[in-house]
C-alpha cells in the first residue's frame, strides 16, 4: 500500500499552460517535501512545508500543505520546457525518525 | 564541494555475481540512505544509517548489505545478484531529523544504474 499517492502519474502539456500536481495520504505528516529529478540525476529539493495550510512560492511554483497535514499540491504557472522532470513528494513523520516516505512521482513534460 | 558521490554510474552483472556500490559524502552528515528507483514506483528505502557503526533496514533490504565504518562512506553490497535487482540506486545523506523546515532534507548522489542479466 502506497502511503503517499501522487496524481497524475504522467502529464504532458504545452508551454505556457498551468498545471497542478497532487500528493495525498490518509496519514498525518510532520513535514512534506517536494523534489524535482531530471534524467540521469538524483532528486533535488524544491521546498519543505511544515505548517498545516502553509503556502510557499518559488518563482512560478506554488506549494501548499493541507490544513490537516495529510496532503499537498504543487501548482506551476505558465509552464516552460525547463520545468520538465519527475516531481516527487516525500513525507516525514515523527514516528519514522530520519526516514522519508516517497510518492511514486509525476512525470511532467512541457512541450515548446 | 562534491556533495554525495556514487560509483560506478553504470554496471552490468551476471546472475549470482557480487558487487559493491560506493557512496561517499563530504558534508559531515550523520544520516545516510540507500534507495532504489524503479519506473513508476518512486523511491524505496533499502538501508539507512544514523551514524558511523549504526545501520538499519528500510522497506526492501533483502539481497543487500551495508556497513558504515566512517561518517563519510556508506557502501551497498549485493552478494548474489538477481534480475529483480536491476534498478537505479541512489545514495543520499541528511544532517537533521528534527521537525521544521530543515527536517530530513536529503542530498542525493547522481545514481548508479545496475543491470543484472
């Protein structure tokens, strides 16, 4: 059973479009991270959200942590080809120590 | 600053062969991890370590072994390679497990692609 469900699994859009990626769980997390991974490389951290209802912006990317700290979303405005990559959410729990739980990822392709 | 360095980047093994994936970090992180990544399956934790001399199993430890004799190095050993171990392996490290914005932030290596035939 996947603890963190990401949707959609694949997304192919045209440059300039907006999109939202979701990360959902029935469990409560103390914090949630979003990573982006490009082909042939390891994931790189984009943001960490720690407070229920928190919204963080990173240029054209907006991250939100659900009020109950069970879900998160990533919204990209006016997507560009450089946004292409695998987006992974990862949750931390107080009871899991240093271990993160990763979602399955959303593969985003932005076509010029 | 090299971060997390993994070797080799690519390797092909025959069934039953053994090999070690090397991982070293220069950030003085206490925590280190090995993940495997299969298409559409996200990252699965194999083993992790909270400090030199301490290791523990993750979600998918069968067929693997690790050691942590120094803070910097965390090698992953495959004793009898099987086709099910064909995957991309990522080593990662982190400096904190406390809650908050800095909690459990992982720095990953570039990955090692292993094929078992």
